[in-house]
């Protein structure tokens, strides 16, 4: 691998077994994130150490899915790739890059650990705009998003904040699932989305997929299936490019 931040990714959109759960590596990632946030929430967020734990997890998972052909071709996963959107450059959190054809898949990652009700709609508007910008420039790319929130606010002084996870799950379901023969002309809808509701009070932290699935039973928003869904979506469209296991 030429650069520490470079890696690869894959995807698809099949709803998998409801018993699918995060693996040990992911639980370790969440445990580290909880520790970083409780130790110094300001540093964890502003220094990006908190969210980069999730970046690293996705990069490792995606890179492990690249075929030998993809790696020989120079296709790689890159963290914080600067991609030209329709109106301005955008630093995409995790991107699969082909040296000749540009971004094959792009994934945004965000966490919102406090003041959720105050800011969630502003961030929602922003991620829809980001999706449109990238799809305008790269309509055939597979584009996904991962959004993490705590089950309950864990920032000191904000523990009583109410977070309406069912409502937010429905918001994210409304911008997930770009599909159909005309998918290249659809804007503002991600190919795949993952909404993580994490109970950081548990040891180890627990992903509350039940809350999300109860609110959106017709849509798979689990992180445990996210990479598989991204890969499947890519494979269903790019039958001529065998880059994922």
C-alpha cells in the first residue's frame, strides 16, 4: 500500500439475516470511541480522533474485500480524498479510487454526540446536498453514508437530552436506496445508509439496531451489513469490473 490512508472498499444492497451483529473488531472500535469521548469530548470531536476510529474500521473492511485484480490495477481505498463535486471540492471520508476512472465508491461518515435535536436537520440538509453534488459529477459511483448517534447523550451536563431515534431513522430511510434502471438520474438519495444508535453505557457498547429496524422495517440501515450492501450495489451495476470479493 502506497499511503497509510489508502485502502479499498466494496458494496451492495441485499438485506441480510437479522441475526447479523457487529464483529469483535467493531465492538473494540466502539469501546475506544466511548473512552475517547468521555476522556475529553471537545478534543475527541474537534481533533477528529473519535470519528477517525470509525473511518479506520470501514477502511480495513473495504480493503479486505478488494480482489488481487483490483490491487494490481492500482485501485485503493483512500481516507479523506479530495473529490471535485458539482460546485466545490469535497473531502470524502472514505473513497475507493481507480487510477484511471476516479472514485468508484464514496462514503461519508458523521457522528453527533450532543445537541442532536438542535442540529440534526441542519446536518441532514448538508448530507443531502453533499449527495447531490457527488452524484452530479459521478452518477455511476456507489455512494453511502454512515451516521452514529448515542442512545443517550453522554456528554457531561447533557445526559437528560432526549434523542428521537425513531424519527431520525425515518429521515435517513427517506434518503437511502437509490436503485432501478434509471438510478444514474436520481439525485439526493444515497445508495446505502447506516444509522448507528450506540449505547455507550454498556460494556462493551451495544448497537441498538432494534430501535432503528422497528422504525424502518422495510429498510436495512445496519452497520453490520453496510459494507456488504455497498459491495453488492457496486457489483450489480459494474458487471464488467471484478474488483470485490
